[in-house]
């Protein structure tokens, strides 16, 4: 059946047709009353679109987020999630906030009660449009069948152009089921009317100022975030031509090969000692595709105090939002960076770059403790070190939120660019398992190894998605670190609340038995005797099934370096004694 040539039966046929036109491969979601007509249409068009049933709507939205981050690896398809009205769609809220903050393209569609019941406190009616205004780029309510096509076209365009972000559509049940016939020309979008979502700037004046400032700088420093992901090669040429040291946010950790001589590591609260320290020594700070939030800047009055700031961003709202910039270039950095690079002088900053390498020695004690400990108890860092030895070169790392996230992003070897999925801006625990599912299903990733790192706290928020892994036989490698604490919160309680461990101690289940009940090959280890053997076995395990490996790690291990909230970036703790 050529679905694009059919005479439409009802609103759901319009929805499916637009999905197929947009190249949608998968739909993620959970059924319910007001969305049932759309679900029924999947039965008719199952040969065109594959539906993935999550075990919770929150799981579905996180799966969509993992799938949507496939745009970093060349997959322009966005994650699509469906839910019913009321409790179904309210379970989307955290995932939408996560996608909005981290610029992940997602389309969420929910059903709604019949239009004549709106505003009457009907069963499972929730005024969700108003609720989602602050965490979506665009949203719409559809009351008429004839508006479905044009609304979907707008949604896909807006989510996937300019700064990527989630969009949301609510469709009443009567609009879904009304039967009618519409010619294509009746619902075509005039895209020029929505180009405000894809900004264009006349680059000439700010770009000239930018390259001149960089050319005359003695101590430049480049900071990048996830906004650079589609311009990796352009970034590489940019820093290499002018010998510019580079530091990244957690979300930007995979924008360049980890061994590149100009890559100095992470910045921010748990970033590298040297990167944070020298931010207040640099004379030109070049921020590209990075939000410069409080976890990166610390006290903004003591940030980049000697520097002229150049900010390059696709979103005008980010310019001067937190840090005053002297030069702003608004637009797609894939277009603007090559123009700047062409005008840069080929030069060397050897004296300045050498300062980074010399100062890195201050972190040697931390690295030795994390990776080469002689204690009886395992550390997260030494497990990550073994993963680096045996993982596939192009493996994709998916992390949850917590201490393991900080340690893993610090030590994981990104030999293949754009290979990370995590929750950065809002730090949503529980994201890893479902995001790993979405990342695996993204068309750009289907042959790549998915390594999912999670803690014993976060995994219990979404472990029901083991059921999704079981049902669809998804070969994800899951490593869980068990310290019987909510580790990052406990660390703050130790350092700032006199070790009053309130509501952070965990009494955990037998995780291996839980995973086994979902037919996932599972093992646990609490000593390093077989560390190499077990990591290697897991990573080389049959790629048609999932594998779960639990490691017991030190209960009260802390993550350093650390910048305390509100402190200056050069006020860095290397241990509990602030040394």
C-alpha cells in the first residue's frame, strides 16, 4: 500500500502520512483513552512505522531524547513520543525539560478530550499547553482535523531548525477520528513565515572584530558546549590554525578526540583544575555553543576577569544572558567558524599551551587515586579505565546523573566524536536506561556498541524499562556502580552538612536477580581480581542481547576537583581539605 496516495479516512491518517513524509522510523509511547485512535492507525500502517512500547511515559520521553540526540551523528530524524491526556502527558514533563535545556529535538503528541468537553474538568483532562510553555520551543492545540497536517509540518520544521529543541502538539479526540478528504495543497506550510526559528545574521562586522581580537591575543581559551556538535571539523581547524587551547562542558566532552593535544579536558564544577584556574588568566575567552550556566562559571563577578569575551551562538537569547560579551556572533557556528578561521593568522601559542600541561601536574594525585588506587575497594575511575581498553572505537557512552557521570565524562576515552548521551542542564536521574534504548535505535547507531553507565540510585527510577529491552531484544551493555548511597548528594552532606546523611543511604535489592528476571545476562563484582576479564567479556558479549554488570565501589568516594556553588572558578578544591 502506498500510504502517500491514499484518500484519507480520518485525522489519524493525516498524522501517519506526515510521519512517513518526515521519515519517522519509530514512535515511542504508552497508550491510553484519548490517544487510542492514533494507536489504532499504527495497526493499519505497521509496515511503514514501528512502534516501541515503553513501560512508563517518562521512559518514552527519555527514549525519544536518546533517539533525538542521534542528530549529532547524522540522523536528522527527531524522537517522537505519544501519550494520552492527563497523567500520561504530565509524565512527559521532566523529559521535555531535559530536552529543552540540552537542545534535543523531540516531537511529543498527546491526545485530549473531545473539543466540546474542554474546560469542563472532564476525565483525564489537563490544561497541559500552559504547563509546557516554558519547556518547549513551540506548542499547539489542534481542534479541527483539517489543521493536523499543517500543524505537524510546522512542528517538525521548528524542532529541527535553528536551535534544536522539543515541540508539543495536543490533538483532541474528535479531531483524530473525524473523517474527511484533504488535498496536499490544503495543508502546506509557508516556511518563510517561521524563519524566526532559524536565525540569520549579517556576520561581517562582528566576525571582523572577532578574528582581529583572536589574532592579537596572547592567552586565548576556547570553551565549547553541545552547540558545536554539528561543526566538529570546523572547530578542529579553528583551534589548530591559531593554536588555541580548548575546554568543554560535560555535554561537549565528545566534540573532539580525547587525545588531541589542544584538548585540555572539562571545565566547571567538577572539571579540570587547570581549565578553571586559567579562565581568570586568559585574555580572550571564545565561548561557542555553550550556555555558560552557573555550573560552568561559578561566581560571575569573578569569572574571566582579565578577558575580552567572544560569544558565538545560534540563539540570540544566550547572548549576554549570564556573562557580558564584548563581541557576539549570532548564527550557526558551522557557517561562522570557517569565516573566522580563514582570517586567523597561522601562529603558535606554545608558551601559553605549555602552562596548561605544567599546571595539570596538580591533578596527578587525583588521577592516581581514581585510576591506580591500592585500596581494597574498587573505584569508578579504574572500571572506566578498563572499559577504555576493551570498548569499540566508535562506542556510544550513555550516562545517568551523579558521581559516576562526572568520573566517566572525565576519564572515558572519546576516540570517535559525538559519542555521548547524558542529561546536562537539569541533571535528570533515571535518564540512562531509556536514553540508551533510544540511542541504539537511532538509524545512525544501529551497528554501534552502546555502553550505559548508571548508579544504584538512578537505575531504580527507570528500571522498568528493562521490560522494553526484553521485548525488543536490545543489546545494550549496562554497567551499574553500587555504593549504597545517592553519591553526589552524600558528598555535599559530608563536606557541608557535617556528615548528616539524611535520606541518602540506600537499602538496595539484588540487582542481578532483577536483571535476570528480564532475561538480561547479569553478574556482580565487588573486588578487582577479575576486573579485566569481566569487562572484556561484557563488551565482547553477543550483540543480540543485553548485558548487566554491577560493580560495588567505595561507599564514601568523593569526586574532585570541585568548585563550591557561588565560588570563583579559581577557588578549586582538590580534596576535602581544599588543597
